C-alpha cells in the first residue's frame, strides 16, 4: 500500500465491501477514494474543505487533501458525517460553523432542485444523460452547462498536488519523522536511504515532479500559473452555482482517447473529472450506476445536505 494514499484507497473499499466494517474513513486528494468506491459498487462522500478536521493525518497535499467517507448507502454517510463534522481548534483549516443533523435532512423533495451537467464531460460518458433524465423524471430541473476550463483540470491538479507533496513530505528524512534506514555511513546516506526505502513508487514520483515544479526556474512557469488557473476554475464554479444547486459529472472517466490500462499515463487520467471537487473545496458524492460506471453530485460550499439528499433521492430513499 502506498503510505500517503495516492490512488491506493481500494483497501478501504474492500473492507466495506467484504463487510469487515460498515464505513471507512480515508483521505482523498483528487478523487481516488470516490473512483475506488464506485468501481466496487460503493458510495463515497467528501465534504466541504474545512468541515471535517484533518488533525492527525500525515498530510501530503495541504490545499487538496480531505477526509472522505466510504459506505454502502447514503444514510450511513450522513450518520458518519454527523459524528466527524465540526470545528477542531487543532486544525488551522477547520471551519468554525454550526453543523447540521445530516440524517434528518434526508428525504426532502427535490422538485425545486436545479441540476446542471457539464457539457465537456459527456463525450464518452453518455450514461450521464440517463442519470440526468432520471432526475428530471423525479421533478428536478436539469440542463446543460459549460465549465470552459476542463482541459486544464488535470495539469492544474497534478502540478499543485505534486508541489505540495514535495514540500510536506520533506520532513520524512529519517531524522525527525518516518522510517530510518539501518544502511548508512553518514548523514547524507540517512537522508537518501531512509526516503528511498520508506517511500513508495508513487510518492517518489510525486516528490520528483513537485521538486521540479518548485525550482527557481519553474516556480513561475508551472506552480504559480497552476494556482492562477485554479482561481479561474473556482470562479467559474461559483458562477455556475448561481444558476444550479448541483453539478452532475462522471465519477469514472470512460473516455480515454484509446489509451489502454497498460499505458503508462493511464493512472494519471483516472482523476480527470473527480479532481474538480478538490480544486474547488466542494462537497461531492459518488454513486455507482453500472459496471465500472458512476456519477458525482457536486454542491455549493457547506451545502452537504443538498448533495446527500439528491443522492438519497436517486437511490430511492429506502436505504
């Protein structure tokens, strides 16, 4: 298992699927927990950035990484969220706001709900139109919208997540934190061998990428520009939420432009759609809707109840 959760959350999904536990709490950086959940026929939910404390998590991506809940049904998500949501003075990013009883919010009618499905995400994922039609049949208002920045999502996400990982994981040097090698002759060997032995393949890869993005020559070229693009994406999302209560998108990207699972870039396009919620710090739930298919419902900041209720309505409200 990769020790900092990069795309390795299938263990939590397997534990829930096999009945070892009713719910699992995992970290989510770009949607990996949601992808793993829907491909296993489970539900995963990530709240608004700051609603759930991250105290105690060995942080790899400060602005993206959040706590996610994996369960078999929506009501269980609400039950767990009731327990873990709330202000924590030990987390500087924890939001000091009043939480709700999310279970009691379930079951409300969605006839006044406004849902928008993003046009750029439909090609190769036409099953989303069937989901939109089902919500329309339930009385919701459903229409198409445009994101406009879709082609920059993955690049923005990987630049920022890698740069933050490189910075945050620098502390694991074999001296202060983390694994310490037994194979060394001097201080330099401790640093090199401890990190070489202790980090998994994906962590090493992100460290290398992030260090490259943060060098003097590349800071403005990559990292600073990625932050600017992220701001544009967040502004566009805010604009969309003036017209819509929920955004409907695919959870699993089935349009790979003929890239097979054996292709080296395959793992890096899995999060093409899911990373948008992390970039925006928005509440999101993923729901399976067929073999290796799933969709996501994204809501406004701190409107977890709206997202959970829309998911509950889709599942029939009989869980």
